[in-house]
C-alpha cells in the first residue's frame, strides 16, 4: 500500500510527545521497560534519555524530530509491514523513519531480544 500526501503530512505534523505515551503503554503491557524503549530510540535516532525528555517537553513534530536525528546507518535494514505499509516501499522520508520507530517498538513489545532489534 502506498502512502498518500495527506497521510505523510499527518505523520510529519504529529508530535513525538503525543505518541510517546502509547509507546510506553505498548511495551510495558508486554513486560518490557521504558529503559529498553529508550535504548531503541537512542539506537535509531541518537537521542539519549535527556534529549528524549527535552523533545517531549518541546512538543517537537516528527518532521523536526527526524530532521535533527542522527539516524543509525543500519536503519535501512528495518523492513516488514507496519500499519499496513511495507516500510521499504515508503517514499516519504519522515513517514518511513516514523514507521522504523513504530516497527522497533512493535518488535520490543513482541518480546524480540534487544540484540536482534538493534540490527
């Protein structure tokens, strides 16, 4: 399935702070920790725990979140389907990067070992 311009714009304008509580709820519900969540966020984006807190407080959009991130060079190895979209086929950079993060959170919640998640 291909993303639409409207879908890409919606993702870009979403704030990291609005999604972060859902990430926490998802991983904790499956017995994983916030520490592990932060570990995968840091691996993908380069943002450490202090930076994550600052980004939440600043209400940064996903567009700015990923523009300022140092995306891990191995992020392109994140493949598969998330929210009905095949990640490697998403053309919009911000949408693809947001789906990278979604996929990592899903893998964490599904019990995958951190070593496997951090490709």
